[in-house]
């Protein structure tokens, strides 16, 4: 009898350890199918009325997928293939927390410290208050770095490598003394990626594939195009002139340069896996990529007295991140992207949501993403 009991316990533990996202009826996890369909209808209506080219959404609760749909078409041409639930999109700034995940792996391994000065690893970053900038500041938007180097337009027009963006930022004056203010920016993630590459000797895109994407089974994810053709991914709307075709969001240059602040491609399912990994305190389907302590630190406010932010992840209450909607719990974390994307998780409700669209969020200040997010949260009964 005892043997059977222990065997049953062992089976249960093993089942929990390898649990992963699977489809289920909304009612089985305490969600309203009608309200979820309402959330999907918001996206479908925007597509049908021509205001959004393509959109995909995935909602899961307690590791069960309760909504997974795609709408529209990949490109603005009559012969374009349709968008699917797992269409690959350019994520824009959702890339940032994924870069932070890679950096935090080095922290876990004792290769860097969050309070180490950046100049320890980038000795050319000297002068003024630069010596006070810490690695943690790169992930919390408190470094004082410029968002983009002053030569940003010229660099993109000339299809410059990331090393030139780094040089331009190294020269630019800090905007404020480190940790005295919050200013959302992108170059901190470039600095963080450069530090990782100098320590490991491995390009960030390869490090992420080996340490994050492959172990978690995120088969649609890559920094840069990952060998895909742009035509196989969703088109980024709002750009259709000669300059944008040469260096804009739909250009081979910008899609594949692998910028660590905005160059990742992925699907709703892959991002759901990453969010579920965080809800599971660093593991998914029996594979651990981060420790529970790291997950807690990344999703905890690191900016007391300033705009709240985690390590890479935005958290509820931030002055610049509200695309998760107004109904989310205070523990909600996630990130949005200027290309029209958002991914968030609510630990209190064990709920996650990924919404990927082709319409730049600046066109409506993120209203569409907020509306759908609110409808998703309201579906919890």
C-alpha cells in the first residue's frame, strides 16, 4: 500500500514538473468564454474595418490556453497569406526583458554583479558621472543614458552596425546622475548586451537561442530574422517610403541587425511560454532557465521613489507602461512594443496574455492593446 501511495505521489510530482501550456475550455479554469470572445472580437473588428492589417492573441490561465486566434493578413497585398494564431511578428521593445533574461543568467553564474560599475566591463565608458552607472541601471532605466545616440538617423540611414550605435552612446553626455531619475530608453540594453558578449565571447542572438529559446521550445523566436524571410512574418504598418524600405522596420537591415532593445521576432505561443516560465518561478515543462530568486527580482520594483520598474520587465504602476490595461493586479508584469505588441502576466490570477498586431501603438497611444487586455482580465470569474 505504501509503495502504491509513494508511487502515486511520484507520478503527481513528475506530472507537475513537466506541465506545459495546453488548450482547455475557459470554464475549466474559471473564465468566461463569452467575455473572451468579446476580447477577440475587438481585434477582429479592427482588422475587418481596415484599421489593423494583422493581429494574433493568446490567453492562458493556470497553464491552459483558453483563447488563441489570428486575424487579417501578413502583408498589404491582395495575394498575402492570412495571419494565423502563431504568425511571427517583430516584437519591438518586448525584446528588452528577453535581453535582460540573458544578462541575469550571468548574474546567477557569478560572472557579473548588478551593482558592478558598467566601466568595469566597458572601460571606454569614463568621465563625469559615467563611473557611477551600474549594470542594474541599464535594466531599470535609471542610468541617465540617452535613448538613442545623437547620430541615430544618420546611423540607420547608413545601415551602420550596432558597434556604431555603441560608440555614439559612449560619447553622449548623461542626461542625469544615475539613479536620481527614471527615463525609459534603449541604449542601456545595448550596453548590457555588449557586456554579455565581451564576457561570454558569444553573440547575444546565439546566447539567447542556446540558453533560452531552445531549452524552452520557443521555436518561433530569434533575435533578428533567424534565417526567415521578411515575407514570412507580419508586416509593420505605417512605413512605406524609400527611406523606410532601406532602413525602416520592414527593411532587411533593421529586421536582422539584432538590436537588443527591439529586434526580436516571435509568436504568441512562444511569448506565452516565456511568461509562463516566470509564473512558474523560472521553469517550464521541466526545464529551469532562471532561479526563483531571479524571477522575483526581475518582477519586483527596483526603483523605490521613482517610476516603478523591474529588471527588464515593466511592472504595474509605471508611468510609461499601461498597455496591460487598468484591471490588472498590482503584481502584473510585462512589456509592450512600439510595433503594436504587448505581453503581460498577472501572478495573482495566474493569467497571461499576448497580443501582437501590425499597427504601431503610437497611432492610438496603446488604446487597442489596453481595451483587449481589460476584456481579457474581465473574463476571469
